[in-house]
């Protein structure tokens, strides 16, 4: 194994003062809390290669592992505690668009432009299952809370449900369009939501496989979806001017957050009533959902923020970007960041 190439950044949350609040919302106050505790310069073991654009990040349930995937066809896993690069998984033949740990943290699923859907053993970093290939690009995947099902959506009308125990296709659902870039499964395992180019969101009952709601969310492309921790709320974002908030049970709109000037590319609830949004303006904005107020801006990325993953027990938020880096932010300020600070190494990976 080899040490990761990392640059330590402490205190890089940019103090922007009192930010302009969305129309009708309370005045947002940003704070400085030294949130950015590490930057991963994502490169292969061969340092002569260019760094990879990052389009997928995930943190295991126990908070031990960080995974990232991108345009160099690789999936990488690091140990968050000591900064050790555990390995590079090399099997995809094209861009890796989405990755997801199962709830137990024992398996990691990956999918992308090569139509392949792979499940890796998180300990051995070997492929444990190759699921049936999709007909088109897979853009987003997600496990159910019990880990028994994996849902996949992409550049096809078909939204596929895989049985991860048998490795077989369990069911194909008809998606809201032919270009579906966003997928989310509710934390209680009851609902599946998918959205895409037509600005439509479709919500199914996972138990029955039936459509519960078709939502015309926007006139522009939907790029990201996220359920709240209590499964009662669904947030959607994309090319439009707003982040929309929906009642997951009824499909009714319950609020909006102004997301301009950038497109919203990634969403993640980061605690009760808090929503993180990453965009094409290179920023991560933390919103108080109930107040409709932007509380904090996390700055440091030099490219679009394409992916977010939040680990609730530690309060750590991971962000992946087109600038070829993964950043870790401590939103809780509970001391977990100190471990990460001590572990960072300014040392290149060894050539194999």
C-alpha cells in the first residue's frame, strides 16, 4: 500500500460575512470554523498521470473509509484516520459516475459510462459481483438501507433494481425520461426517487414497485436528489434557479432555496434541518432548510463541486470536484478533524 498525496488545508472555509439571503428568507450569517481539514489530490500510483476529475465520493457507515471515482476509470479508497491509500480498483473501462457503500460498509458499488455495475469487497478490494450490464451509461446508484437492493439510473428510460444477494436483476421500472442523472433512496427504505433532463421527478414505493408521484419539478434538468434523514422531505437541484423541497409522502412542494449563480450538482442533508449544496460556482452552501437561509459557504475548490457525502456520526462532509480534489470538512467541530490533521502527509505515492 502507498501513502496518499495530500495537501493539508486548515481554516480554508472562507469568511464571506453576511451573505445575501434568498428572497423572503432570513439574513444568512456565515462563520469561520476551520472546517476544511484535508484535501486529497486524486492521482494514481503513477505520478506522471494527470489527476482525475472527481464525480463520485462516499464515506463508509463506520467512518473509516473514503472512496472516490472519476474520469480515469478508477475507484480509490483511503483510510480517513491515517491518510493511507488502501488501494485502487481497476476494472471499469470508462468514466466512473457513481459509487455507494452498503449500509454495513462491507461492500462498495460502482457504475459509470461503461454500462458496468460492479460490487467490490471493501476489505479485499476485489470484485465480489458483476451485476448485469445496463444498455446505456449509468449515472447514479444507491443501496437500500438493508443492503439487499441496489438501484441504478442513467441514460435510459429504465431504472433497474438489482438483488445484491443473487446478483440478478430484480425489476425494471420505467423512469421519468431517457436521461436520468439523479437517484435517491429514502433512509427508511420505502421510497425511490429519480429525476433527469425533462425536469421531472418520479417517486416509487420500493415495496410495491408502483409509482406514487410524478412531479414536474423544473423546466430545466434535474441533476441531484436527496432525502432528509427522517425520509419526510426530498430536495431536488439542477440547472434551474432554485433548489426545490418536496413533501415525500404527498409530492407537494413545501419550499424553495435560491441556488444561483451556479447550477446545483450535488445535494446532501448534513444533520436535522441542514442541507449542503455543491455547484458549478465552486462553492458548497449550507442551508437552514426551515428558515430558508444560507448559513455557511465552504470555499476552496477551484472547479465545480460534483459530489457530496455526509457522515452523520462524525459530522464530516466529503466533497469531490472537477478540480481533481476531494476535500473533507468538519461541520460538527467535535474533534474528529484533529485526527485527520495529524494524519496528512506531504508524500507522493510510490510507483509500482
